[in-house]
C-alpha cells in the first residue's frame, strides 16, 4: 500500500468518526458552549465543512494559501446558517476532492518541505501536510467528545 492510500484511509475514518460524534450530540445542545467561550459542536463542524478547499489548494500548489482574519471571517460566514447535519453533508461532498489531491501526490514529492503559517511558522514535509486534514478532524473529535462528557454523555460514539 502506498503511503498516500493510507492517508486517504485515515482521513476517511477521521471524517466518519467526527461526524458520528457530532450527530450524537442532541440537536438542542449542538450550539452549547462550555463556559461560554469554548467552541460548540456546531462550530467544530463548521470548520470541518470548510477545511477541504484550503487543504486541496495547499496540496495541489505545494504552498499554503494566505490566511488573514478577513478570509477566515468570510469563510466562517458561509457556514453561519448551517446545521450540524448540513456541515456533515458538506464535508462528505468535499471529501472525494481531498482524497484525490492526496492520491495525486507522487512518492518523490513526499519529502518536499512547505513553510506553514501555523504556530508562528513551521516547516513540514508534504508527507506530514497530507495528514493535516485527518489530524484536524481528530482534534475536533476530541473537543466534541469533551462537550459530550460535560453534557453527561459518557458513551463512546
């Protein structure tokens, strides 16, 4: 199995996992925010619904698109009226394009380094960058699981 195929498999599973967890949060609690400042389940899913175009562009251009507060606000505004279910549907519709972008990375490109804008700047190989969508979904899965726990739901979803 190629590394890219494993990354696709991991990414698909991460989306399944976070969607299952988000759907398990009662609809009347999907906007609830722990301590009023933390992000709600719906907020987590809005980001997941939006992430694919950014990652696809990053993988295809081998360079990160510029990120500014204005572009983040504009992107988030696109999802303001969406429900968790609509975010799930949007993320699932976008997944094939992301998987295709991952699969198209040639083996000889895996060690290509990209300067990323996160954490004050960091350099990552394309092999690591390919895992970012999966990592991001798993990160949000943990946040949603914590919201569920705070709501009294102790089941593994």
